[in-house]
C-alpha cells in the first residue's frame, strides 16, 4: 500500500518535470542497444565475407 503510493508520487513528479530523466535514460539505452546490435551484425558479416574472400583467393 505504502509502496504503491510512493511510486505514484514519484511518477507524478517525473511527469511534472519537463525533462524526464528516466525516459531519456531509456531512449539512450535503447539506442545503445540498437547501435551495439548493428556493430555486432556488421562484424559477423565482415568476418564471413573476409573468410569467403580468403577461401576464394586460396
């Protein structure tokens, strides 16, 4: 009961504040995750591509 009230107060304070730090943090985390995934995909693709090139040359 007390926890719910406290969390509601926190949420209302966050909503009232112009710059929502949690939303900003969430966006930052989301973009970092997407960026990391893209980097990993690019690296794996590059490794496969380089292997294919090496096998073709050999």
